[in-house]
């Protein structure tokens, strides 16, 4: 007995694993076709990861460097009060020598060496002020070493030089003592010079010499606003 053709249909067959959507053959074919792009993506991810690690290391180095600079600045500031006090004492000795004919003071070499050394590590404005102090000392010291007898006008100029040096010292004291973060900038004002005048010349040194020192005050009033 034969079955009519129209009534017969073959049984359904299962697709082989090799013919499925995610078959090994298809995956291998996909990888083969896109291997260049996949390799580039993997390289990009690796590069981004490397950049991230290097950036973290760089930030760490920057933080350590900044911390090192801060420690050096603090160490430099810690040396400044003693050096400035030594400079102040030098100025007072200069004024006493000019007023009373006492022996000229020795150059404050240790204090100057300290101040020159801190310039590299302290804040920019304070470094400029310290440089101005050291530079003016060179001028003041050269003038006071004149061995000849000074006229009154010349003596007043030498005392003015010393008072101006003291004003430079005063401008840094607050910063050095950590009482103020910013040193005063620019040319000392008239009031700052008058303060320096009182600091440089003790009350005992000025007793009976008011007329002699009047010329110094006139220089201050004329040269400072």
C-alpha cells in the first residue's frame, strides 16, 4: 500500500550545533572577521588603564613634592626670627656708633647667610622682601665703613640708612614669627619709618640729642609718604 504524496511529510529535524546562531563556527567566523577591531579595542582599554595608573602615580609624586617644599619653607621660616633679631641688633649698634662715636659693629655674617639661604624656600613676596633687605644692607654697610669724620648732614644720612634697614627687618618679622602670612610690600611708609626710627634708636641713645636727630626725621618726612 502506497501513501499518497500529498499526505506525507518528513519528520522535523533538529539543527546541528554547528548550524545554530551562537555556534562555535559562527563565533570563530565573527572573531576572524573582526579580530583587527577587537585587538584595537583591547589595546585601547589597556592604554586607558595604563594612563589611569600613571596619572595616580603622578599625582602622588606631586603631593609628595608639594609636602617637601612646604617642610622646607617652614624650616626656612623657623630660622628667620633669630636672623632678623641679629640684624636689628646690628642696626642699633650702627646708630650708637654714629651718635656717640662708638666702635663700628662687626658685619652680621651669620644672619646674612641665613637670610640668603631662606630666599630659595619662602613665599615669593617674602623672598623679594628678604632680597631687598640683604641688598640694602650691602649699601648701608659700605657707607658706614667710611673712616673719615662725618659732617652732620652725612651722619644724618648714615642714620637714615640704618633706620631704613630696620624698616626692612620690621616688614618681615610678622611673617617670620608666623603672625602674618604676607609681608608688607613696597617702599616703607612714613609711619613705618618712624616706627623703625624708634626701634633703632633707644630712648637712652636719644636723650639730649633731639636736635641732632631732627635732620633724620626731616629726611624721613621728605623721602616717605
